[in-house]
């Protein structure tokens, strides 16, 4: 009986710890249509967090393997394929938030300062351009 209780307790702790991480695959949502736009996989390397696009949701009429021709010409992502592109870079955990990094929007090529935090099971991402910002909600990929 004691072993069963210890196992349950440790399992709950492990699940609780897993629920507190941004590492994993997240579905981005188009602000205008409310439909899925892409899947971004966030990973941790040497204490920093990075996210790359692993899937795009596109219509049959759209280019299925687009490149970032609007990325800045002096950026290593210029003219690179969007699928596989690292769009989140150098986020560092700061209490309950991850900040200090950047995100690029391959649709317009703009690079924004950003911060990320968990809101329940969802991920909130806020991009800053000067004093202005926009917040998106990303959903865990199912």
C-alpha cells in the first residue's frame, strides 16, 4: 500500500513538472481566421529555449514549402525554407516567464523581442516592437 502511494505521489510530481515546461510542440493560431497556422517545436539547449516551425497548415493553392524572402537580407534565415526555420531564439527562463529572446515573423520578416509564459495548458507569447506589443495564445499540439 505504501509503495502504491509513493508511486502515485512521484507520478503526480513528474506530471506536474512536465506541465510547467514550454518544451514541446505548440500550435499557432491565425489571428484573423482562428484556424491553425503552424506547429512550432520548442527545445532547450544550454539553458536557452529555441522554437522552429515543424509544420504549416496551408491550402492546396498555397506554396507547400515556402521560403522566407521577406526575412532581412543580413539574417541567416533569408531565403531559407520556413518549415524547419528557427523562429524563436535565445529565450531564458526568468521565474515563470521566458524572456530576453526574439521571434521572427516569416510573413513580413520582422524580428520582435519576445517573452513567453504558460497560462494553464496554453502558451502565451508576446512580441514587442518598441513600446508596442501583441500577444498570441499557442495551443499544445494534440
